[in-house]
C-alpha cells in the first residue's frame, strides 16, 4: 500500500516538475516578448495615430461626397418641379392665349440660355 502511495506521489512530483518547467519557459518567452513590445511601442503608437488620421480623412471625404450628392439631388428635384410648373402654365396659356404662350416659350428659352452661360 505504501509503495502504491509513493509511486503516485513520485508521479505527481514528476508532473508538477514538467508543469513548472513549461510555466518558467513560457514566462521567459513572455518577458522577451514584453521587452520587444516595449521597444516597438513608439512605432506602434505612431502607426495607430497614422491609421486613425487616415480613417478620419476617409470619413470626411465620404461625408463630403454624400453632402454633394444630397445637394445635387435637391437641386435636381427643384429643377424638375420648376420645369413641370412652367410646362403646365405654358400648356394652360397655349390653349387660352396662343400668342402669349409663344412669347412665354421664348422668354423661358432665353432664361434657360442665360442660365446655361457659365460665369
């Protein structure tokens, strides 16, 4: 009985020895890695700041593009509504007043030409 307990105790000591060996070996690797990280931390911090600046720049560019698209969309719908109103007025005037309608068509044409001139 005592031999069996002694064998189990010795086996536990051997297992504990191996565990301690691997823990100490892992601790050495962690210390070496910690030293490498401490040496490289200024570079890592600079890289993270650069990446953050790049992300902020991309976000600003995307926001500007979305604002431009929104502005153009509103401008487009305003032009469509203006065109519809003008053509409705012209059709109403055309049926009642033929000469006034042609004069209005010329005025609208001149206005469109004037608006299309850059400057």
